[in-house]
C-alpha cells in the first residue's frame, strides 16, 4: 500500500494477520494508500460480511485504521487519508460466555491427540496456562526458568505490551517435555509445524462432536455445545479457578489483564509471583481431577 511497509519485527500473529489480509485484498493493496477511499473499504467490509465473517469485518476495519494511523505518524500519508474516517464498525459484537463442562474438557483433551505434537501441546497449554494463543506462539525456550518454573513473556510479545510472568505448573511442564525440540530453533512452536492453527478449535470440535455421535445414546445438549474456540479455554480456566476460591485479582494477574490507570496501579509494582504460583498449582489439581473423571469442584477450596 504505497509507501507503508510492514515490518517482520512485528509480533508473529499480527504479521500473519496482516499478510493474510493483504493477500485477500490485493486489488486494493496494490494501489497507493492515498487512493484508497471509504467506498473501497466499505466494499471490502461488505464482502467479509457476505462471506459469513461479520466479526472479521470489524477486525479488518481496525487493521486498516492502524495501518493508516501509523502512516500518518510517520508522515507517509496525511491524517485525512484514512478511509476509516466516517466508517462505523459494521457489526455489533456480543461477549462470548462459553465455559466448557468437565466432560467437554476430557473429550477435547483426547481429541488433541489427533493433531501433530506441536498443535496438541499448544492447544492444551491454552487451557493449562490460561494464556492467549498468540502469546503462547511467542514462547521461547530461553524465556523459561527451569528452577523457578516461571515463563517470562517479554512486553514486545504481549497484547497489552506489559511483560508477564507465567507459572508453569506440573501439567504445563509435562506437556512441554513432549514437544519435539530443535536446538537450532528458539521457538517452542515453530511456525512450519503449526499449520493453520486458527482452525484447530474447529477441527477439534468436529472430533469431539464425532465422538459424541458415536455414543449409543448421544447427549443432545452436549452435541449442540461441541462448538469450541481457543479463547473458550482461557475463559474456562479462569472460571474454574474462581469457582474454587481463587481471588479475582489473582486471576486477573494470571490473565495479565490491563489495570485501570488509578494511583494504586501506578505504585503497585509487586509481581504477585507467589499468588500466581499457588493459584496455578491449585488449577493443576482441579484439571487433573477432571481428566481422571472426577469433578473439579470436589477439590479442596483454594488457600494460600
């Protein structure tokens, strides 16, 4: 798009989305940025909606806005060149509230075994660590401390740009032991082995649905709930920890949610490592019980 160029120093997930967008919109991106009009953008958004991807249309609009904002900051295009100006978000989004049941967790865990070892480990770690899928893709062997078992995520790899420390409980460590390692590659999940990872949830949901239908008397409600997305695992982990008594502020630290910019947030620089470790060990006990066919709620309540 004109003089605006993408940089491979950007986060891998963002770069992948940008490349994918450029391929799908090549008739527009081959033109100079200043020549792209709001009408061009609306045509792209409507095409997304017609293709059955209304939320993707919102993401496309946001991506275009970021590109042109960057271009304006670098004085590559005038601020008024942004075609997003005057174009509203095409789709009203609703917050997804999907939390997996114990039985669904067990079925999904088994379904992961149908994938290659990298995808299997990545998807299971989304549940075990409660971290974002894109940030797990940034996992490097060098960022994990074998003594403290903390994984330190640099701020450049994090959605909110705040560095984050994640305690790797016994389940997480066991999963990582099973990941094939190449000493020449720093990434735990090399891109060449991940394939089309964004559709992993859909594939695993199909496997789960197939398993349900194979039962002598499939549960209709379970069959309807076989739709699983990656972010549901993070929500499920947080919800089950909360149900076991883990304080919300500790869960928020585990999830690395951005805090409100109040005076307390400015001065509170304590890392909460001890609290995060205790909560993640508790979650490990909950998940282990679920995978053994027991109820996660039967675990003793969380206590520091």
